């Protein structure tokens, strides 16, 4: 009797496992998982020029998120230790009568000073576009109900 119950249970387990492994996955991207990926269409970054008109800042979606760049950066890259166009504008609070975001104090050294005596930019922070990225107006790739919390 015990042997027949064991055989029935083993058959049942194998049947369930067989059914579970024969289900076809339905990926979020909508394509067959074995199909080759295709590159998304090329998006262009916003052609907003800093200092021309009102460039609206992009809302942050979580506490501690680096601010996103609301203008094109093509004219300002590559950023190097010798040449950093971001620093030219964002070391001050106002340029030509327009208020602009200033570089955060966390980006400056507490020990190294410039020739003028001001805190120097921390050399681990000179590559601005590592954290601060420009945005494109693009439709999300997948549906999301994410709601950011910034307070």
C-alpha cells in the first residue's frame, strides 16, 4: 500500500513540475525572450540652451537624487579636469540677471583652496555628467505607477 501511494505521489509531483516548466514566459517588453534585442529609436536631447528664456528645472523623484540637467550639454562635453564648462556657470547663483542652481557644497574640498582662497572643487566630483544627466522627452518603455517621495 505504501509503495502505491509513493508511486502516485511521485507521478503527481512530476506532472506538476512538467506543467510548470512548459508554460511560456510573457516578458514585459512584449517580444519572445529568445528573440534578438533591437535597439530603441535614437532620441535627441532637449535643445534648450542654458541662459536663454526660462529653462524649467526637472522635479526630483527621491530624496538625495542629483538634479537632472534641463538643457542640452552637447556643447559642453567632454568634461575634463582642465576644462569643465559646468563650473563656469554653476559656481555662482546668478548669471546675466538669471538665477541658476549652484553647485552643492558637498562637491567642494574642505581642505584644498583655490588661489583666490575659496574651497576648490573636489577632484572626485569634476565629472558632472556622471550623476547629473540631461533628459529627453520620451515615452516610458514600460508602464509604471511609481510615485516619488522627495520630502
